[in-house]
C-alpha cells in the first residue's frame, strides 16, 4: 500500500495540467499513488491524462460520466485512496519537489496532527507569499474568520476521516475545504510546515464575480455553523459585523468599537461553555484583536478607553494592555 494518496480533481485544465502532474511525479518522496478525477472535461484534458498514466503506473485516472463538480469529484478521489495520508493537489498549481517529503516527515513526527498545510507562493494574476501559524490552537481559533490552509497545500491523515465518517460536504460547491476544516476543529490538531512547498496559481477563472458570490455565501454558511457549535444564536445582521472584522473593514468609531466588544464578549462566554474552540487561546485571540481595534481608534480619546475597560475583555486584559491604551487615549484627549 502506498504511504500517500495524491488526490486531484480536474476539469478543462489542458493549459496547466501537464506542469501540475510533473511537479508531483518528480517529488523526492516516491511512495505514492496519484489519483486524478477527470470531471468529464471537454478539452484535451483526457488525452493529457492518458499520456501521463501510460508513462507512470502510479497515476490512476477516473473519468466521471457527467460533470458532477469539484466536491463530489474529491469525494470520489477520497474513496479510491489507499494511502495513510491524503495529499491534495490542484491541476493548475505546482508542488516544490520536496513537498511530500517534508509533510510526511512532519506528520510522522506529530501524531496528533490530522491536517497540515504549508507556506505558499502565489503567482499569476497576483503575487506574494501566504504564511500561517504552525501552532494548532492558533490555527483553530483563527478559523473563526477564515480558512487557515491553502487547500492544495494540505496533507490529511486518512484515519481521521475514516474514524469519524468524514468527507467533503456535497452541499458546498465552493469553500468545501473551509467547511471541512471547521468540522475538524474538535477532532484533531492542525499544523503547518513553515516552508514554501507549493506555488499557487491565481487566474481569471478563480476571481469571476459569480464565483466570488458563491464563495461569499458558502463562507457565511460555515460561519453560521460555527456559531451554532459555539452555542451563540446570532441574527443575520451580525454576519455583516463579522465580515467587517474578517476583512478588517474597521470604521473605528466608538459605536463600532462597542458593538464589536459585545460580540466578542458573547463569543467568549458561549465558547467557555461549549469549548468548541480551545478556551484560553480563543479568549486571548479575541482580546488581542479587540485591543488592536481599540488602539487604532485611540484618537477618539477617553470614550474608547471607557468602552474597553467596561467590557469583560477589558477587565481580564493584561495590565500592560490597559496602561498602553489609557496612555494613547489620554494623549488624544
């Protein structure tokens, strides 16, 4: 049995597929099977897959008789996987040659971690480097606002999925990875290999207005699910506040500061009871976030410090934070 099952779902990817496949085949770690689901592509994807599968027996191609979408295709790939670890890969990205070596070693040395990502180099329509924490509890609490993994950089311990009957949620056409990570929060530890091991391509097809809307709707669906797990029955209008905080759309006025403080306080108290997120890390994360927000609004003076100190988070915050914020608001008058 192979140690790793690489799972890729592809659809009409003739322009990038060959480069993606070769980046997997040339890995320094060779004990893997490469499962590729062709979602009934209409271009030359099928011919490209046939060529590579004839050259390398590790490649196993499965063709859907109709176009069933990414989520169901990924589940088909999971069902076919025989390896101890599932390495995700997309047909438009590029693996660094040591990616599997690094991730397998990491998971072998950290038995409690069920999923790990890597740092990612972004190229194409946008450029940059995406980094995430390598601390499990920090990765989990930050999932409140966004996915902490680049999906095609992840490697998942298969037994975690099997023991808990987990696969991708077919009601999510997009953001299926974010939904999966949210469900894994109470089940296993998270991790990151702090090295750039994937080149993630950004192109026009990913940033269409239609896809942005679908991503937005799916993301809100995950957030509401998290709220229910925490035990906080919030209203639809609270989504706007959450979105503003997720994307740092701060107006910094005292009314926004106060509303955010009440929201964070409610989250902390509900999570203290449900323990969905690691309790202390979750509280510290929200206190730090709110302190940064208050600090950035210090120009409103004593009113901001009053809001801070009257909130539960202000009361339990460190003396250092209280002193620094008070000084900043006094200077502002």
